[in-house]
C-alpha cells in the first residue's frame, strides 16, 4: 500500500483509530474523530477519556518501563484503557515521516507542539471502521509556543538502535534528518507552527465512545 493515498479520504466527524504498529504487532491504539482530511493531510482529535489500548508485558509493564533488552525478550498483550490526559489534536501531513500534535494543559489551553517522528501513515477502511497505521520511530521534538525546541526520548532511541535485529527503525540518519527539517519549519514559524488550530474547539455533538470500536485490533496493514 502507498502511504496516505491507499484509501479514500475520511469524512469529518468520523470515528477512526490511530494506531502505532511495529514488526506486525500493535503498539498502541487511540480512538479519534476526523477534524479534516484534505491535500495537506489528516487532522485528528483525541478527546479526554477516549478509549485506547497499549501493548504491555504479561506483567503489565509498558515498553518505556523496562530496558529494551528485557522488552524484546518478553511476551505481550494489549491492555485497554482511557486517554488519561487533556485532549490532543494530531496532524499527519500527507506523505511526511512525522506528525505534529497540539498538547494542552489541564485547563484545555494550548501548551506546546509535539513532533512525533514516524513512518508515513497507511490508511485502511473496512466500511464499519477505518484507521491509519504508523510506525513510531521514538525520537521526538518538543516545540514551545515561543518556537524554541528540544529533542525528546533521545536516550531511548539510542538504546534501541543497539538491537538492530529487533528494532523497527533501520535508518537513524533519516529519522534525525526529518527531525531537523521540521525543526527548521518550527524556527521559521511556518505552518503548522504558525498558530493554526491552537484554539480548536470540537463540535459539541462529538461524544466519547464507551469502548474501543469493533475491529480496532484487526491486523496491521504495514
């Protein structure tokens, strides 16, 4: 499948699942509503308390809670839960190897941008449910409202690169280059770091589903 263009566009308001996958497994799942879907990309809204799922070990530990060497030797399961932070807006630019998230504070006000470096999303649509699967590349960038920035999770990224037979990132240089490209955009105040969507308010009729929709755990398309 070709990234982004492999399925028709999603209608505004549609409930979809945004999933991170790696080596044929689901890493995390977040239910979201489609805000917009056009030539620029796909814009999603993850509401407070939205149903989610996260991969954990049989002992219930997430990947970030254990050394990577221990993680890759573990068995896994998906633990269902709820999005436990403020709502977040996510923009997946068409064909780009990153997404940009608008983080909010506890009061729901814009706090900062978060650049999630990832392989371009691949869409799927089963009719009753649709979604987009990405491969999270772990290294991230935090961009503050004054357009200053910091790398995030660089230690985890370097740790995992030491296990090439198990890690899903195969080109460290490409990931870093994409991060630097987006950093340059941010420093220049270019879209989407120009204030766009910082004051977004979702339609009042967008409810939060009581549970993950049927089909959320279908096999990854990547």
